[in-house]
C-alpha cells in the first residue's frame, strides 16, 4: 500500500483527514503534519520525514500539500528530490484525498500521482454552467 502524508499550514491537513474519515472510514497508512506558527522549515522537515517513515510500507509515499511555494510543499519537494520513495502533489483537495485513499492499494506510485492530478483538476468546476449547458439553456 502506498503511504499518504498530508502536509499543510496549520490544521488544514488534520481537518481534511477527519473529513475523509467521515466518508471512507478511518484510514491506515495516513499521517498528518501541520506547520505551526514559529516552526522553522528544518523543524518542519524533521516532522515530515518522521511521518514519511511512519507510513512507508515499501510501495512509496505520496505527500499531498496545500500550497505550492509554501513551507510544507517546499520541504516535501526537497525530501522527494533525494528520496525516490517519495512523490509530492500540491493543491490538496478532498476529491484527490478520497481517490488516493481508495486507489492506493491497486496503483503504483507514478500511476497514483497521475490519477490524483486528473481527479484534482476535474473536481474544480462551475456546476451551474455545466447544468445549464446540459439543459440547453
């Protein structure tokens, strides 16, 4: 199973994990880390690496971060550059997380990354315009 780490500013990752658990049940192989006020990048990276090590079962680890350019993403990217078992995606959203939790047993890490990129993009839509278009309005 591919391990998942949610990394965000503050408590966003924890709330995302709680929300996902409401929908798909309590997941195993999931760790959550949040950058706290006053926590430096190196301190955060140590926590992140510990989380990665905790969920790594040998099939790789995907780190989902909240914001490209933020400390959680930057530290995850730095780790992934030197750690081949780690992949990183930014722009964490609930559809990505749910798909990751439900598909990580059946896909390889690179396949899961590609799948979650598509799910993340597809989850961003303007539903009223789509509905009007389908109704011919």
